[in-house]
C-alpha cells in the first residue's frame, strides 16, 4: 500500500468463505487515507477464512484472509470441517483479529476508552503496552493520530521516547474545557436539508482543523509578471502536444520554479517532530486537486527537482487524470514535502491556504490577469499590458520566520519572471 501507510480500512468483501478465486481477481476493497483501492488475489485457490469484516481498521502486515492454493472448490460440509480444523490449529496461535477478540485480548485494557472507538486497541498496541509495562492510565494520556483518534504504534513509540519517571499513577489532568457554547444552528423543516459528510470530507475536515491547531499560520504575498510564460506557452503548446503527446499546462512550470527555489532554501522543505526539525532531502511537490464530487486530494510529484519540463508535464498530467477518474494509487498521494494550490483555476485572485501537515508551507497561485503595468525600458518608464499573478505563501511560524518565508516566495517569483522563452521543447 506504500511505505508511509500504516493501516487500512476494509470497505467491502467481494468474495466469501468457500468461493473459488483466480490470481489477480479482485477479492476486496480497502481504503487508505483518501484513496479506495482494490486488492487482488495473490494466487488461484479457495478462500477458507476471512479474519476482518467491513469497517474494521487493519494494520499493514496483518493477515486478513486465508486462501487454500491447492483447493478447487469447497462444499458446505467441507467448509464446516475446515473451520473446525482451522480453529484447532490456531488455538495456541494468533487470536482471530475481529473487534471482539481484540477487545478481550487483555482484560486490563478492555475498558479503556479511546473516544469514539469504545476502547479499541489493536493487538500490536496491547503487546507493546504489556512489554513496556505501560499502564492503562498512561495509554489514556497518549494522543492517537490514527483514524478517528486511534492510537498507533508511532504514537506509543514517541511516548516511550519521551517517557518520564516516576510513572503517573493516574491520568494527567486535562486543560479546562472552554465554557463557550456554540451558537445554535437554525433548521427550517421543509426548506433546509441535512447532508451527511462522506468519509473523505470527514478526513479533510479533521486534517484542516488539526493543521490550524498545530501550526501558527502566517501568509505572505507577492505579485509576479508571468507575461513571458503565457506568451511562450501559447506559442509552443500545440507543437508540444504534437511532439510529445502531452498537454502543456502552467502547473509543471510552477512545480519547476518551486523545486528550484526549494534547492536554494531547503529549510522550507522540512517537518516538525516535537522539538526537532526534519529536513527532507527529496523534493516532493503535492498538487492540491479538486475532485468531480467537490472533495480535495493532493497527488504528489516525487523528486520534482530531478525532472525536466517534459517529465514534469507527463507526471502532472498522469496525476491529474488519475484524480479525476478516481484511479490514484495510495503511494501517489503520500510523501509530499511541499504543496501548491492553484486557486486561480476557479477565478480566485489570491488565497490563504491551510498547510498540508506535516509540511511547514503551502503556496497558492492566483488567477493570471492582464492589466496595465508600469515597466522600465531603455526609453524609461512605460505603461504596458502585462499578465500578472499573485502568489501567497502560508508558512508555519514555529520554524519558518518572515525572512525565510519571504525570501523563498521571492525566489519562486524570480524564477517565474526569469523564464527562458528560448528554451527548447
């Protein structure tokens, strides 16, 4: 599912116990982050066991089903006999990984309340807690970063890394809750309607709120003259399509400028880990992309600094088409280190984007508009019609100060204004 993915949600089983499957035949659908994926069978055979049910969250590496590669078909009586055999053989092995068995794995943790999950703890978390002598009270103090606030292995390991002694004997006191009462929402029966958020919208909402709570956002703006880029693209886009079979949009040009600016200001390409700064060597540029259903997704151009304009155009087009057709792979939306958002696509003059965690900056590109500008020529100052665009950079003020943010933003603008109109296609 991709190196950075640690868990997935079972959406739907397309096959049942006893069904015959062929190699590469789709047997279930899973969801990771914002992408739904089909999982193919690794071999021919018969499904003899399904260990996880729809809506259960599974950690990467867990066995979710058993396929007998030697079986051709299974009758009902055979299925019953196989179930007995499987049950006996697993008596002293790993317990079945359904939600009830996981909750009952250890009575000490059974009543632990982790928010909406009603005490859900994976076998891995329970195992680590027992091995490291982590108490229930300590687990209650760990903030989960998984789906719906579930505690993940990384959360426990980070806690152990910063664990203080003596251990707390009771849950740490929480900060007092705000006494502010949210204003009531008026609802007119027969006129207004209620729309349930879908899974992706819920994740977007949680991610945006988390980002605003985590990073103190500051936004800087500059105005850029992109006349040369506009004229060059209008002149070569047909030839570019004929020669390479690829559409030439503005996005690969923007990605190229951002990658060059990051090379000069690498401290904008970082993440914050508690009190440490993780400086990323790879320059992976995420592109905020609107989906047909109105939701948002961020496919990633990996190693953008290593690609020429043609390579960037191919990758950008592939990711954009895959997003529109709901065909993005999990690893195509993972690992971004910096994000751009082309708000000008929808006619916006500029924007104040929210940082895509765990990054520390995001660049918004406004609409390109022609207007009269004062330019300096050999004859002096003159008024000319130029194509202008606003750039706005939101950055995390914990680690990015005004000097770095402003310098990086100006560098992006300089790269765009210095675009070589004589470059080959």
